[in-house]
């Protein structure tokens, strides 16, 4: 699965340099967790105020377990909570792969 968290540097109280440092710290924490596959911090080329923390995970459970770790709750959630409020979890679409079905998870 892919996770895309987008941020506006103008929304960060200390500006773009501190946002970059915060995102790099959070990425480092996420990268240390089981199930992490790859990731990076990026800045939009057309709109440099827009940043992204993109990560790829073996599955949604690995990502959720990473977020529930003590280190991420302490250092990551405060940064991630400033992300633009939009859906950020994506399934990887590969040729012939059956996609997730949007059905209720409970009965």
C-alpha cells in the first residue's frame, strides 16, 4: 500500500526548513518499522509550498502498527496531524490484480 501525506509549509509554525526536518525525522522513524518497503520526502516543483511524505508498506496492518508505536505517537503524530485533510492511503494497482472492494467492514 502507498501512503501520501501532503503538507503546506505555510501552515508550519516554523516554516519550510523546520517542516523538512520534521518530515525527515518522521520518515526515519517510519522506515525503522516492520513492513516498511520504501519512502521519501518530496517538495512540489510547481508549488514549492507543497510537501509530501510518501511511504510504501507491505500491507495496511504494517502501517497501522507503525503508527501505534510509542516513538511515532510521541514524535510522528504531532507532525502527521498537520497534514492536509484528505484521504492518503492507496492500494497499489498492478496488471490483473484484484482491487479492494468498497464494502462495509462490519455487519
